[in-house]
C-alpha cells in the first residue's frame, strides 16, 4: 500500500469506532471513549513499521484533537463519548501528536500503545466492575483496572522497550501510577511521565 492507503486505513479505523460508539449511546460514554482509544492501534502500528511518517502521524493526531476540541468550545459535545468539562480525549490526541516528534520511534510506539491499549483495558475493566456492583462508573478508579493496566503495559514494554526485565516492569508500574493518580488527567499525566522516563531508557 502507499502512504494514502495507510493513512486512510488508520483514519477509517477511528471513524468506524466513532460511528459504532454512537449507536451504543450516552449511557456507555465512558466505555465508548476506550473503544476509540483502541481504534488508533492500527495507526500506531503503521507508524512503528514506518508506513506512516512521524510528521504525518503527528499532524493527523493534532487535527483529530482540534476536531474534538471544537464541540467542547461550542458546547455541543458528541454526547455518546464526550463529557462536558472533561477534555481527556482532546488531551489524548494532542499528546499523541507530540510524542512521535520528541521521542525515538520504538519508545514512542511503546508509550502510544500504553496510552491506547493499557488505558483502554483499564477503562473496560473498571466499567464492568462498577456496573456489575451497581455504582456510577464516571471518573472512578479501582485496583482491578490498574492491574489490567499493569499487565498490558508490561507486555508492551517487553515487546518494544530496550531495557532489562526490572526496568520494563518498573516502566509499566510507574505509568500505571501516573494513570491512577487523581490530580492530573491521565491523558496528560501518562504522556508527561512516560516522556520523562525516556531519560532512563
């Protein structure tokens, strides 16, 4: 495939996820956000395989962030996955646009996959746990989701990080804590912490 085909395929994955989640509706807004997280995995893999250059990946992520920011600014959110006064999906896209520009490809891939897959798995597990127990799933953290984050991030670390076993597990554990902490949106905290950790790897 040529560049246009790779970009189109990556974009189609995201747009299809948005269309699918619209049918699930507002009651699944928090799970819908995670489905959209998962949908950027093809773009990340294309970037890792150098089928999509980092500049193109960064530009596309930035445009997607701007596309998602506008409904917030106009107070006309896409209610099936956007939450008023919560800009997490915007932070996610803008962070994804910066990471490939400042980090080497292998490390950037690991961090982007943790943001997409580990965060997504965490959200799905927490959503299931709280709904099963009859609780409001909004903005809740729980150790079950963090365990899912840790396991998937460790797998990603072993696949993409050039480090020893302890270093890979530590990387995953620190990112898990960055995701769990309550003070800064995890879509900012994980990219910031993950980028800083590169100094050790």
